[in-house]
C-alpha cells in the first residue's frame, strides 16, 4: 500500500500510523458509547422515557460499528498478498455496508416500539410522565456525541478511511436522535398529560432519520464493493494525463474501478514500434506517475499494457479505436 497525506498539514502518514489513528479514535468512541448507552437506558427506565431507552439502545448499537471498524480497518490496510492481489480495500467497504445494516436494524426496532406506544395512546392509554433525569441525560448525550462526530470525522479524513468517516456519521446520528428525544421528553414533561405521546413520536422520528441515513451510507459503498468504475469526471482527468504523456501516441481499453478507498486503473498505451523495451517502459512509467499524481491521498494501482502504434484513428481525447 502507498502512503497517505495528512490533509491540511502536508505530513505523510504511513499505513501503520493510519491504523493506529483509526484504532485510537474508535476506542475513544467505544468507551463513550458504553458510558452513554448505559446512562441513557438507566435514565430512560428511571425517568419513564421510552424514547430515551430507544436512544440508549442506539448508543449500544455503536458498539457493533466500533468493533467492525477496529477489525476491518486493520485488514483493509494490509498489503496485497497471493489471495488478494489488488489489496484488501473492499474489506473496509464491507465494514461500511455492515455499519449501514446495523443502523437500519436499530431504526426498525425503535420504530416498532414507538408505534406500539402511539397506538396505545390512540386507544386511550396514558403514558407516564418522563422525569428530569431523562432531560439531563439527553442534553449531555447531544454534547458528547457531537464532539465525537467531529473528532472521528477529522481522523477519518486524515487517514482517508471511509469506515472511520461512516462511524463518525453514526455518532452524529446518535446526536440527532438525542435532539429529537430531548424535544419529545421536554414536550411530554411540560405540555401536559395529553402531550406525553411526544415521547414515542420523537422515537419514531429518530427511527426514520436513522433509516434514511443508513440507506445513504450504503449506496456508495455498494457501488465500490461491486467494482463500479470511477466517475466520468475522474476518468476524463486520467485521459488527459495519458494524452499529455510524452511518447504515448494514443491509448485504448481504459478501465477503472474502486476497491474500498483504493483506485484501480488498467489501460493499453500505443507507442512508436521502433522504441526499445527500456524506452517504452520509461514512457509507461511516466504515465503511471501522472495517474498517481491525480490521487496523492489514496493508494492507486495502475497497469499499463504497451502496444505498437499502427496508424489507428485517434479521437479528440487522445484515445483510439479498440
């Protein structure tokens, strides 16, 4: 694997350092989630708030994401081997998909519980009034989880880890769920008996938000896992790099893909057939360096196949007919 650039500082970060940063920030989140989850469930029970109990379960679900990140990030940063010749980047993509699935499962569980309580109110049941402890824990949770979001996201961007960034958004989803819970608990406490339904309504809103977030997180990762090509704009940059490389007359069979955070580029270049092997190799190496320069922050695997130019028609972007 290559080395990664620390955004904003200009420092280079090795794979070993990246793994250490990812694990450190994840352990911080892990223990914060343990404390928050326990506090919210206990306060929800004592304070008679179903929304806070659901919010606490959401915090406990972060344990799953933390463990996945701790395991998968280390695997994803391993160097290519005989069994994984293009590296292990898709392990990290799989971790992101599993994070999304965990979020969706939590959302469904919260929605079912909230729905049951709303139906109970519709049928004439009076829900218990939440206690002040529930309100206090909600406010504390919002502050802690928002701090965790920024702390984790900075680390994820620094090491270019989609799984760490996804975990940061998991923290923020918990902060948003606590905001909705805070509104529901406050309404149920201060607006009167008939407004206590706001507690499960808040839980239902949280569930919908988490479900939407999980789907948005899963989409790009599914594309990467299936080896989707790079976006058209990025492919155009690669074409320009190839066309501007001295010695390359034209090129074809350009193929691109993603593997986790890694980029894979395969292309056939056509050069003067009278060149020596060494000369042709130097041209191919220069093309590869130019493509690497387009992605200074991620690992890029470039494969160039050298062919002699035989008068093929060259198109406006420098490519030729296959």
